[in-house]
C-alpha cells in the first residue's frame, strides 16, 4: 500500500493552536519535512515528537521531490510542515503536492492555523467573497498587479514584511484611493497582537509612528464596497 503525504499546519505564534490530530500525525509519520529544521526542532520537542526533521524548502524542493515520491511508493507516510501556518500558503508545498498527485499518490491536508483567515474575519470588511494575493511582486509586475487590484470588487488580502509595509500602504493609497477602508494585523496570536482599522491614510500614519515588527496581513476593501458606501451616503 502506498504511503500518504500529509500537510500539517503549525501555530503562527501561540502554541496552543496546535491540534491534537496534527501532533498525532507528526508522531506517526515515517518522515517529517520542514521548511527550516532550526524552527521546527523546538516545536517538535515541545510536543514530545522525538523525530528528526529533514529540510524541504524552495531551494531544494525540486531535487528532493523524486526521493519523497520514492518513499511514498514504498509505503512510508510523509508529513510536511512550514515554519508557521499551513504549508503551500505562501510557503513551500505546492510543487510537492502537484508532483505527488501526478503519481496518483494520496495527499491529505489537515485544517489548522493560517494567518490570513483570522486577519480577514477580524478586519470588519466583507468576508462573503475575497481574493488572497499572498505577497505582491517586489519589482517586476508590481504596478501591473496594483492596477488590476484597484478594480477588484472583492476584499483583498495580502501578506507583507515589516520593511515594505509603509511603501505598500503608500502605493495602495495611490492606486486605490487614500480613503479606501483597510485593516492591518500583525503578530497574530502572539503577545503583542495588533489590528489597526481605518482608511489607508490613517493606517499608514499609525505605523509611521510605531515600531514595525512582526508579520503583517493587510486587508483592503474591494471597489464594489466603496460603491456601496457611496450609494448609502447619497441616500442619507
């Protein structure tokens, strides 16, 4: 019988968010793959998972995948974890999943922690339809993407790093309009968790005067939401 590839979410901050099932799968897996073994080692030790993890990241996944498929065909179960959150969501995993499926081998993703869901739900912006963009292109294609997103009707959700946050908010104000409603969350589930809501201008002003630290999730109202607010205002 073939083995199975398990994608196992890990906490994005608070270790209490690890599920019982995730711990069991990691304990039972024949092989654990980790984005960074230096990050995964303390996590595995905390939950009593006495097993070595092997590196699997964007720089070696193409070379390592054939070996992993071989293990699966030998009946070994493989578990993939990223540094935090759900594998393949702005983290390594997509390429491995695609190749494993090409060989008609089973893949199972456990439910669990991911940063953009709590940030979106907590934003106060519409959640019935949204688009997740991950990280914007740093250089090539960035303006083209921004112009396209400016016409997006659904709530837009993105990840951003601390050193690019202010630039990104400035560009959003330029392309979407300074008064577009938005929400920025950082350090989700951690001690200094913070969510700032308001217009792009007010949010940028807040972070210009505060320490930029942690991982950031940006939620921006879609164009259609702006139209709805304007129609409501006109009626009043």
